[in-house]
């Protein structure tokens, strides 16, 4: 049985851990407010962009731009996986990595290779430990990122697609639903399919556009921007999801510390009472012996 000194040391250690988890919870909550605001402000723009491109692509022949063209045979696909740089956020990273592993196994079963790019230290380290060759990796980007970071990642993905190294490009990131729920989401970046870019409103007719300059020049500018927008939207969703997951995990850890302190305090009080009772019995026994 643990001594009173051991129990006091355990209680002190748990209290220090509780202070750390509370501090991390508050930091994550503060970061979440900023990340969630950025994400919610960007969502309408991304959705409107997708709706506009969906209406636009319905009346355009796929041969007009490489981003619309489907390969007759898909031999290799590109996958961009977004994870966090740090842990202590519950099952956030595990869920994203499991989604990527499931996707890669499905493609491998179909005889299709996968070119993997990792954004985040946790995903990179996971696949490096398993000796998986990565095409690119980006770490230490989540503390401070902006649109240029998304452009760099998207540019590499578009370059692989245009040079024929891959015939399709996918993105896996966390989708922020609420503070308690964040789910991995698979997004197809390239090639762009009209039916996958948007859902036509009920009873609504497709819009007709007048192009100036010609449609070829217009798409040359618009389509890379669309891929950049999808990538940046993934950055924002993943960042907000990470902070929400860490805040929830640290809140649960603080509650567990509180319960552990209560249990250890009860054990310590019982041990102290047992020690006092034993001392009293020794005193009474000694007094009785003297009387005899």
C-alpha cells in the first residue's frame, strides 16, 4: 500500500498536470476563435466560387483545358494529406491518417499507385516510420499560414497533374462541423468534373456567361485560382478542427485530473485514518500493559 508521502506526491503531480491542461485548453480556445472566424468568413466565397465554376463548366468542352480532361487509364493518383504538427488533440491526427491509409489501400487494391504529399508533421512522421516514400512534405505551417502556403502546395499538385505524373489529385483534410465533431473529408481536386463542383439548385436553370477575354484565356486564369481556393479552404478547415479537437481533449484531461485528485485524496484520508488508529491502538495497548 502506498505511504502518505507517496500519495501526497501523486496528488501534487496531478495538480501540476491539471494546471498545464487548463492552460492548454485556454490557449486552444483563444486560437479556435480566430481560426473559426477565418473559416466561416471564407466558406461563402468558396461555395460561391464552386457554384460559379459548376455552372460555367457545364457548357464547356473538356478539351478546352487540361484540368477538365479525364485520363482513359488512371495509373497513379496524387494525395495531399493534412494533419497537425503537434499532438495532444485526441484522435484528430489518427482519424486523418486512417482515412489516408484506407484511401491508399483501396487504390492499391485497384492497381493504382499513390503519390503522397503530407502537410503537417504527424502525417509525415507516420509514413516515414513505415518507409513510405513521400513526394513532398510541409511542416511548421500551422502556427502562421496564409493564402501563399496554400498556393505552394496547390502549385506542386497541379504541376504533377499537368506533367502526367498523376492522372487525378485528391485532398484529405478535417471538416469542422462543430467544436465536438471534426470528420476527415476527401475532396477531388483534379480533374474538375461539372457534376462534382456544385449541386444545381432545385428548379433552377444553369446560368449563361459572356466571356471577355475569350474563354480559353479566362479559364487559364480562373482554374488555378479555383484549385488554390480549395486548398486554402482545406487549410482553414483543418486549422479550426485541430484547435477544437485540442480544446476538447484538454478539457477532458482536466476533468480526469480532477477526478483523480478526488480519488487520491480519499485514499490518502483512509491511509491517514488507518495510521492514526494504529498509533492509538499501540498507545492503548501500552497503557494496558503497564496496568497489568
